C-alpha cells in the first residue's frame, strides 16, 4: 500500500514537472507577424518574406515563428513604418526608399541615381558605416533596422512610345521611385510612388502614362509588357537596391541573443541568394518581353549625361536640406574614395 502510494506520488510529480516544463518551453517560443510590402508571388523580391521566416523557424527549431502577411492584410504595401514603430505588428519587410516620406535620408539606404553597384554598396553598408547610420535613423522612432536583401540594376522605365529626347518627358505622369523621381521632375515629369500592386491598374486606366518598378523579371510578373512596349536601360536611378526588415525595437530587445543571431544570419543569407537569383532571371525575362513585342532600348550617352547633371543638382539640394542625407552621403563618399583604388582597377570595364 505504501509502495503504491509512493509510486503514485512519484508519477504525479513527474506529470506536474512535465507540464511545467512544457509550459516553460511554450512560453519561450516567439510568435511574430510580419507585413510584406511585396506580394509573395512577385519574382525575386516576393519570396523574401517566406524565405527568411522559414529559415528563422527552422534554425530555431520552431521556437521563433514569423508569420508573413500579404500586402493589404495588415497594412498597405508601403505603409508599414508607423505600425512597426507603434507595435501594431512586430516586423515589416520592404525597402528603405518606401519610407522617404518620413525622412528623405532613408532613400539613400535603398538606392540613389548613378549610385554604387551591388558589391560596393554591400561593402559600404556592412563595413563602411551604412548600417550603423541606418540603425541610428530608424532608432529615433523605436525601430530596429535590419539590412536584409540586395537586387541588381533595374530598368529605367516602361513607355508607350519611343523616347528620343528628354524633352518628350515633359508633362508625362509616371510612377517613379526614390531620388530618381526628383531627377525626373527636373524634366517636367509628374511622379507618383505607387506600390507594386497599384501600378498595372494605374497604367491600364491611364492614371499614369509610364512607369518604372524593378528588374525585367519582376516587371514582367506585373504585366507592364502588355501595355508599354518600350523598356529603357540602363537603370541609372537604381544600379542596385536594398531590402529591409524593420522590427519594433521593444520586440527586438525582448529576443534572446540566439534568436537575434538567427535573424541576422537569415538576412545575410538572403542578401546573397536574392542577388544571385536576381542576376539569373533577367536574361530570360528580356527575351520573353521581346517575343511579346517589347523593344529593349538603351539610353544614349548624351541622355545619360543630362540625367547625371540633373542628379547632381538634386543631390546638392538634398544635402543642403537634410543633415541626415549629408551624414549618409559623407559616409559613403569617404568610403568610395578609399574603395575606388580597387573598384576602378580590379574589374574589367
């Protein structure tokens, strides 16, 4: 009888211990919601959210689960800054240039006209101080900035008719991103920054006359080739473009060191994979566009010189108007001065 009672007590104690352990284990699990600025069916940039969240889940053994939501489910495409800052949801995936309405300096964390290619840009961000400045700027609004992706050059526009002179741009309504939009405005273009899913309907309805968005593979998945038959190169306004995952700073600070490391490593892995996939997919998309009647057109050197001249004006205006832009651009310029002894000699022209 005593033996039976003793064994029953041991069994009950074991059950209780297991229940407590299970409760503790569940309490340690982290469940986040992450908005995606881009539809997950969009080439190259669309799969990033599910890819990164999948790596985080797998590496943490299921203890860190980040659920990705399509544009519009938690917020509009580019409208994730304030909700992340305020903690409405924990994370938002997009690109810093989407937030330039908050601070024009964010555009320079994303891309800028006649800016660096992916290798130089990545080097400055990771080792030249770019990420640290980004963390400072976003930190003012209770946001942890995570550099989390890089794509190759974009195209510089889809037009319904061939453009033989920049004078022909005057009066056009065009979707245009980032600092490049300010350059286009110098030539009389009325610009709008539309999220990906809003561009095709605006183009189809004539709300805009022309557009740019991204690389050929991404643009093709958005269907621009069906309406605009002249696609212009090179992407002078975006020679490379970064992605970000913004995290509410309070939620980030609650993570243990292991989960923070998993998050950072997943972003680093995505930078490499996204850039490789971006390069891989473009040739086939350009050939497919040509088969569908698109003419791939290169801007003349004369036009590029005019665009560069306008950009120099815009850059000086931005530096004068915003000390954060000056800080970022001074940081990059100092890095570039050091880098160019290699950059100008190490690669075939």
